[in-house]
C-alpha cells in the first residue's frame, strides 16, 4: 500500500508538519506529488483540503505506525497543480518568509484553485465509442463529484491520455465576474412612440439609432439616467444581458504594432552583455537606466534571444504599470506566446492564463508580483522592471518579496535575473557596488531627439497667505497656460486623494476620526461621506462638531477632487482627466483613462502617484508636482528614498520625444536633499548621500531588519504579549542583535485592533530563523489564540 505525505490547510491550527494518509488502492500509481486531495482531519474527521508533498510505500522507513492511518477521501486533480520546482521553492522561501508552508504553497496557485468548484467531464474524439457508451451512457457530460472512487480513478487515467476533457465550474457563482450589456432591439426602437416633451428619451432613442451596437451598461449609464434607460428596457427596446467578463481575450484581439527598434550604442552594449549569459550560471544584474533610456526595448530584445534558444521568460512589472502601453508592447512583439497575469483579470481568466503557462503554450509571462510563481519551465530570463517598487513585497501573509523569489528561480533554472530601474532601491544599488550583482547603466534617453527635462523647484512658502485655497503657485499656472496654448499636454501629480483630507472644528480643534482606527476620516465630496481608508468605515459628513457641537466646521487639506475643481475654474476650456483611487475603482478604468489621454482626448491629466510610472506620451511637455512634501513627513526611514524615486519617476514623464519637457515641483521643503537631488535627477549622488545616513543610523542596506507586529483588541494584553515575545527573542538570539520595542505602530489602532511592533536589526545572526520559528509556534498556544502576529522579513513599510 502507498502512503501520502499531505500538508493540510487548517486555518486555526497551522503547522509545517505533513500528515500521513493511506492512498486508496484505486489511486495507486495515479496520485502524484503536487496534487490536491481531500482528507479527513481531527476528531470529527472533517474534510479538509491538502497537498501531496511525498509518496512512499507503506513498508518504507518514512512511515511509522501505519495501521492507524486514515485514507484519502478524494483526489482533486488529474495532473499536479504544483511542480517539483515550486515545492522546492516553498522549502527555500520558508527559511526567510515566516508564515506556514501551506500559505506559501497556496500563494503559488491561481485563486481559482483555492475556491470551490466542480469538474465537468466531456468525451473527446480519442475516446472510443465503446468507452463512451460505458461511461457516459448517452449523456453529453458528467460531474466528477457524482462518481465513485473506481470510476474517478478510471476517469483520471483516461484524462491523462487526453480521452476526456475537464472543465472547471465554480460552485460559487459570485466568483465569476460578469458585466451588464444592453442590446438595442432596432425593430422595437423604430416603433417606439415618444411624447414630444420627453426630450431626454428622444435623445436616447437618437443615440441608439445612431450607433445600433451593443453597449456596456456602465457606459450608457454615464450618458443617460437610470429611469430613462429603464423605460427603454420596459418597452423592450433595450435587451439586458449578463456576460462573463473576458478581458484577457480583449488584449489579444487587438492588433498592436510593436516594431523592433534599432538599438543605440548603450542599449546594444547592454543587450550584448546579457545575451552572452543566457543559459550560463550568472550573478543577478542591475540595470540602472535613466527614465526614457529605452529599458523596455532592452527587455524585449533580450526575451527575443531567450526564445530563440528555446527558453522562456518572466517579465514582472508593478501592478499599476500594467497599462495597455506596457502590455501592448509585449503582445505586439510576441503575440500569443504571452500569458498575462494581473489583477485586472477575473479568477477564471487568470486560471486560463495560468493553464496556458502550465501546458507550455505560453513562453513569456508578463505580470505583477505573484506572476513570479508562474509554472513556467526552462526559464532563460527573469526581468523585474521598476525593481525599487514597494509593491513587489506582499504586505500580507506570506510576506515574500518577488525579488527574492526571482533569485531562487534564477538559480534553479540557471536563468538571467535582470533588475531594471531609473532609481534602484538602495539595497540593490549597494549589492551592485559590492559586486554581488553585475552593474549595467543607460545614461542617455533612447530617443536621440529627447532630452532629460529641466526641473524647477517652487517654494510654496513664498506664496503663503496669498491665496489660501489654491493648490497652485502662479508660476505653475503660467506654465500650464503656456503649455495649453501650444496645444501640448500637462500631467499634474498630487500625492493624496479625496476632496479634503480631513474635517476639523475651528472652536476646539477636534478632528473627526474613525471609531475603529487612530486616523482621521477622509472627506469624499462625490459620495458625500467621511471614509476610513484603513477599515472602510463610512458615515455622513458632520454638520456640527462631534466634540463641542459648534457649527464652525472646516474642511482641511487638499485632494485631487479639490484640485480638479480649482483647475476647471481656472481653465474652463481645458478638458481634465482625474485619476485617483476613486476614479479607478472599477476594473479597466485606469487603462481607459490613460489611453484616452494618450489619444489626446484631454489636455490635463491630474492624478495621485499612480500616474508617475510607465507613461510614455510624446505630447506631454509639462509635469507639475502639486505637493512634493507629503511623503517626506512619514515616520519611515525610507521616506526620503520614496520621495526621491517618486519625483524622479514623475519628472521622467515630460519631454519623452522631440518636444522639450519642463517639470515644476511645488514644495515647502525646497532644501531637503531628496528634493534637491530629484531636481538634478541625479540618482548616483542621492545614493551616496542617503547611504551615509543609513550607515550612521544603522539602517538597511547596512543592517538587515525584521519587523514583528502583534495585534489584539485589548491594548494591555497585546503589550504584555509583546514583552513575552521580547523574552523569547532575547533568550534565543545573540548579544549583537538589536531588539527595539515594543512600540505602538505609527497608526496605533486599526480595525479595532491595537498594533505593537518589535524591530530587529542585525548584520549576522545565526540563530534567527530558529528563534522566529519559535515565536511562530508560540502563537499556536491556546492562550495566544486571539493574538495576531506577523513576522515581516525586511519590512517595506513602517506605518
Ligand atoms: P524606459 O523604460 O527606460 O523609461 P522606454 O523603454 O519607455 O524607456 O523608452 C522611451 C522611449 O524611447 C520610447 O518611446 C521608446 O519607443 C523609445 N526608444 C527606445 N529605444 C529606442 C531606440 N533604440 N531608438 C529610438 N527610440 C527608442
Ligand atoms: Zn477605520
Ligand atoms: Zn468642536
């Protein structure tokens, strides 16, 4: 008899220890490592999902008292969903990512496989008439879950031979994303009699007759009001259809042009350096290339060479950069060889793309953070664009950094690991200095006619008191006016959202705060609500002070909506697009706004930091940063680095083609070094300056850090527990390590939980892994049940 080592997924009783289960005789020889199973667990023999990580014969030494073993109840997959490399990867990652192995393994699977679904079976042409008659008995399809074990085993065998096709169907219909479409019924429409006075109904009728095609309900909803549309639906002139959203297909249907460019000397040198290394063991490479230096073309041509050698490639970009611009260039060049993995796709679509990769039908994976786990085989190159982006680190369990995963996969596959950025993270740049990474540079803009834009810093303090409500200095307004007059485009960045960031009482100074979190509520004029950006709490706008009942309530701060209103008053003739969390909440709206701006349908693009990256619009000649300071004031040792990166990135949006670009930065801190170096767009000098500070303060990259956060509803309890953790750490770690804390997090309470953090700083610490795993085990003790603990290796955010 065979015995399977199964790692189980029990939310409240996590462990890395696999359990042994007997393999039912029918599945012997069929069950493989990497398949999912249902097994009975605990005293109640509740059925839970598990993953097979090993298979042994019962008499082997791996298996002890076998007679007590329970049997696997159901096999969930016909072929493994995790391959050997992924299982190896989970073992490696477990050394630096302090969450249980099952959490890491689950992160490698598309979300769809973690939800409930049924397998539907269809005969294929390969199935003989005899087999079909015996199994299907005249039916066109069968449900896998209806079959007994013998039949299931038989089906698995046939499916592995391709004689049966499987389709997954979500049991939870809510998982499938649909959108509403309207189809005009032209015959009914033509007959529709409308009273003369019904101008709006007439307008809709004309509109539908003018373009008699199917319409997305949300699009029509923007042009006409609900009652008007409903009238047409009631009359049968508009037919309503719910359709499954299929955005992946839409990407591939368009016919993009992505012409191969003649490389300039710098680019050619870099590509040549890289190509030599394909298939060779090599160090990771850092490519530091100024904005607009043509890094993307380097990536594309490297991938081309990788494919020529029969290998595959992963291209990671930050989620926010997955705009049509980037996607188009890859699909334009490589067509259906590309699999796209990003959050804009539904679970079903992600699963389809994942299957394309798994079956070897796609050779290039383009995606955000989690795409690093794509089951691609024989990888020749892994590229991480904008490698400094904090979004490559997952900020919930498992807290992995895509760069660390990439390092492991590059090692396993002997693949090139290329990290690209105009403003590399200090960690990566320092590794390049110490020759841990190889170092490559692109110092010029790729388009020979483009120049690095000129950056000017405007001191907001010079205008203080002159125009209280304005987000704009006169110098910036003048520049906007001049740019619009030339028929060119403007990009404006404001590092905030909402109408006013908070509401304060003028009498007593009370700021309206969230009842669950220690932060002020944000005023949203569009929805007329006060919202908490942490827990989602929402309420109406107060008319009187919640503290002293005074009516002198004032709206403070600025936001994109307010800046938008000011702009539209100042430039009534200009068409302005606003892009922030509120206007891009709907899937695809981010892309829509950008491509509309790219087509020149608006003069000004006003947005939060999401506009800073990856945009390449030749007609943008002015970039304005309305307030450069917000990020500087955050209690985080990376705030200067983040500010420098953001300003350099956004400045890089100007003057990318023939027309010269101008960048204006408004700030209250014109002498801050992050702003001065950003003005000169001088990464290397910023790097040297910031490194000296990090060294002085013993921060990364001179020291390694681990952050532990404990959370609980009661502050006394969490503080007491934090000291217990301190004791465990002290007992198990050396004298050299610095153990700081426990201190309340900068935002001390969210979701009704108090958060305390402990920070470890060290250069070398042999016992660290063991000690941290010890803390993790400690949380499983009964008395710590309600306590939440997260262990974050190299935390990217301290807020
Ligand atoms: P980066 O990613 O380094 O900011 P991009 O790859 O977006 O830069 O390139 C900037 C612009 O330069 C793009 O419009 C691109 O088409 C153009 N470009 C890139 N390489 C070349 C080249 N060799 N010759 C001419 N134009 C180029
Ligand atoms: Zn809240
Ligand atoms: Zn008050």
